[in-house]
């Protein structure tokens, strides 16, 4: 029994100390998004990934992704508001769909380029406007490039066209972001969503765009956890327009 307990401890210790997720200079997997913006990262063939986002108003969003082919992945997500808390849960109207294909791998000269579609928005869902508090990306094209700089520095850019247009704002949107590794297991991430498609008179955004920051920590084999700070420019017109906090959990495993 003692030998069994010792072996169990060694296995757990090895997983936590030497295991690696998507964060840090020793990351084994690619980011598919920073905080809310998609990147050019993709889940490799034969891997499955699950993520969980916990946000204010009791919002919880779970997502399952599968690397179906080389440079092609597919995912489904679902969630709702008031999942954490008391009272009735308000589930989202439909599951979210995420499909992405990388059409250009990163080289020393060129960034990786991925195109895709993601119908999962974030926050409260407003049925009268047929949209989420933070609009889903919709159709997108994302570019990502990595540089060696005191570890690694990754730069990201995305252009997207959301199908959530009942508010009358049908503009094309843009976003940029970055990741900086801190040692082998920790990364700092930042993104700025220009929210050009969410700034007219009937929209929920005030025109400042969404500036978000986060930290990610690879805590074990395939496990990554993080904390997000959203809406630092206080862009929202509804609910609380103040900056808010969220929790991120991810697990990736070969199948």
C-alpha cells in the first residue's frame, strides 16, 4: 500500500511539475484564441480539447474541440447566464459552432494564417437583439507570428464579420493581440477588439473597443488555467460598464 501511495504521488507530482499545456515557453499546444479573439492556432489531428469560461452574471461557457484532419478542427460550445448563483438559469438559444482551417503554416518570414467560423459569443444573450453581450466572431481570418524575445513573443491579428447584426451594426471588425511567455509555464496575454461592429446608436458598445488582459499557467499535462480582465476601457452600455473578471480552464488530450 505504501509503495502504491508513493507511486501515485510521483505520478501526480510529475504531471503537475513537468506537464505542459498552452502557456509558457515550453507550451505543447497552440492557442486557438487569446481571450475573446481567435488566433491562427489550431488543434492538431488526433487531439481533443475542452475549455471552460466563467464570467460575471454567473455565465459559464463550455466548449469541446476535435482536431479532425491536419490543419482542420471542429468544435461545439454551449452555455448560459446565472449558471452559477441562485434562481433560474438562462441557457443560450443555440449551441455555438467553431470550424477552422489553417491555410498557411508559419515560416521564418510569414505568419500562420487560419480562416474559420465561430458563432459563440460571450456574456449575457439578448434575445430581443439576437446577439450576445460580446458578439461572436462569425467568419474570421487570423494571422499569428512567433518571435524569440526573452522566451517567446507572439503577435496576432484578426479580421472578422459577425452574423449578429440585428442591432443594425453590420461593419467588418478588426482585432490585435499579443502573448509574452514568462518562463516555461506562464504567459501574459493581451488583446484589443476594435468592436467596429458594435458602436452605432443601437449597439451595446460605446465606441471605445474592448481591451482585455489575461494570464495563463500550464499546471499539468494538458491542463491550463487562467484569469481574464475584460472591458478595461469600460466600453459596455449595458449591465455594468466596469471592467470585469473571468476564469479560464482548458484540458487537451490525445484520442
